[in-house]
């Protein structure tokens, strides 16, 4: 009986030893196939990214974006402060700017709060092309609305804003610009009753 147990234990020990040797050989082969590539834990990590924002701002990108929206909203409310408001149920010249200004102000405050209470991305590189052409489109509309009328200025500003991305498909852009110009030409003078000039002055004369 003792000899039988001894033979069984010896057999089990040999099998375990062979299994351990095979595992060691497979591990060495895997290391040799990796060619010295280190794992993520072995790779030296970079130090923490330093930024100038205070530590209590958990999402710097959202916080700065909210502050920018608030600044734009305050400027819009200040610029439209001397315009006429609503008369009963009819819109005045300053009704739409003030309404969108207050909506933008609320949106900016909400985005800024999100940047304070939730973790977000740090401030990344700034893409200047989109904001540049959108700003140029707004300025062109402001300068052309009186001498050139709503139709020409709306379509031109839409085309200028489309230059803000290299992915613009000009066939679709022209079609959307025509549809949007036609919608604005019906909305402002007829639906809202705003006294806007539709055509350029040299065509009216």
C-alpha cells in the first residue's frame, strides 16, 4: 500500500514539474517575440500637465467656454439696449436680440457651472479658422444690411461663414444658403413685421 501511494505521488510530481517547465518555456518565448517592448506599467509616465487655471476649476475648457458665451451675451444685451421692444404681440427691433441674448446668457452660466462641478478636459489648442470666418460673416451682415438689403447680405454672410471649415461642399452650401435666405426674407418682414429693406438701394431707385 505504501509503495502504491509513493508511485502515485512520484507520478504527480513529475507531471507538475513538466507543466511548470512548459509554462516557463512559453513565457521565455513570449518575451523573446515581444522584442524588448515594455508594457504600459514599465513605460515611464509623463508628469502632470500644468495649466494656469485654479484647482477649483475642474473642467477648464467648459469653464472658459461658458465665460466666453456670457461675455457675448452681455455684449448683445448692451448693443440692443437702445432698440425698441415689443408692442403688445408685435416684435420690436430689439426683441429678438434681447431674447437670444438672455438665452445665450443662461446657456453660458450653465456651461460655466458644469466646468466647476464636473471633471473635464484641459484647454487645448485653439482652432482660429471657424471663429474667424463666422465673425467676418456677422460683421459683413451688419455692414451690408442697410445698403445691400436683407437678401444679398444674408446670402453673402452665409457663404462667408461656410469658409470656416475645409469640409464645405459648395453645391449643398449654395442650396442651403438660398433656402435660408428665402426663409429669412419671409420671416422678418412678413411674419414678424420688421421694416427691413429687402433689395439693394440702387435697385429700389
